[in-house]
């Protein structure tokens, strides 16, 4: 059985590295997306954003996103949860998140949370079960398996069992998800996500669900489109958000810029 799991995982990794972002029909990834009305910009600049990574990741996976948010005047703080390979229960990772918050911020400071994949569930557990709601300004989950993922059946590790569809852990966590209606809660997801199966399991009835058209799971936090969408949800009353330009994980420029010969450092447009 372990051989089959390893083979399936390898095939998924190869497939994920070979596909690229696909914009919706009739849309360009260069277009400006209208920003939602949220809190004033000055308040957003003073707000701290906690970035919570996903499966087998660490804080460095957020480097492009964190750099871009810093360029826009925000204050991102990425945390490393270990081990993040599902070998410990979600409660253990949530406790690590709580300890990071306690030692990094003053008790009265309100926080924004961006939780990617497994990290979205960790952030929710902290907010819903560990008193984090009182100090949460907003919650943004990205490709989080709110209702589980079939990929979790490839492992029998503790957190993987918790992330299976209809697990006792998720059923309990979702039973009082209505508590999240007291804060702005946005769930970003991709209809073509190869890790969250089925992809609609990232949607939440109590959240504002927004689709981001990418084929690679991690592209939701590393691609220009994904980073821009996250920034739009964190920024307030800004007329234009500049597009980030950088190499993707495979070392290639964004699809629309491969023939333009542009640089790939993070830039701000004047």
C-alpha cells in the first residue's frame, strides 16, 4: 500500500510541475480587479498579517508574498510549524501558532490571518477553539480543505486522518463555523486545484468564496495572480494594486511576460 501511495504522490508532483495557470475565458491576467470595500488604508497599514503555511512547507514559502505585502506597506509575519508533514495532530500545530502569536504580538493587537492549505485549518482551529477570535481582524484562507480532501487518504498519519472528508475533527470544527461571521472571512480556491479534491471542499457557507484560476495548488500563494488577489483582500480602499513580477517555482516568468523580456524582481508601479 505504501508503494502505491508513493507512486501516486510522485505522479501528482510531476503533474503539478508541468501545468500552468489558466485564466478564465475572456479574461486577462493583466487586468485590474476591483478591490472590495474594507477598512481604511491607514488602519490596514497598522495591522499585522500572520501567514500560516501548508503541508510540508515552512515560512519561506511565503517569501514572494511577504515581500510584496511589505512593499505595499503591510506588516507580514510568517510562522514555521513543525513538523508539517501530518505526523502530528492539527491541535499541536495550532498550539505552536498560539505560542508564536503570544511571543510576537501585544495582547491588544488585532491580527489578519492568511492560512494556506493545511494552514487555513490550523488558523481556524486557533481562532475557533483557542480564543483567537477575540484578536482576529480578518481571516483569509487559501486552498484550505475546509471539508477535507481525498488526497488525505494517501496517508494514515494523524493530521491526514483529520483532513479526510467527514472526519470527526472537521465535522466538529465546522459545527460552529458560524462564529466566523463576526469577522471578514474570505476563502480563495481554484476549481482546478489538484491537491484539494474535490476543489469545492475549499468553499465555506459562512465565507465570501472567491475562485482564483490556477492549476497548481501552490500557485495560489506564489503566482502573480494569487499574490495580487491576496493583497487585494488585505488592502483597504486602494484604487490600484500593482502587479508583482517574479520567477515562479519552476524558474520561469509569468505566462504573459515570457516573451516580454521583463525583470522579475518585485516592483511597485508609479
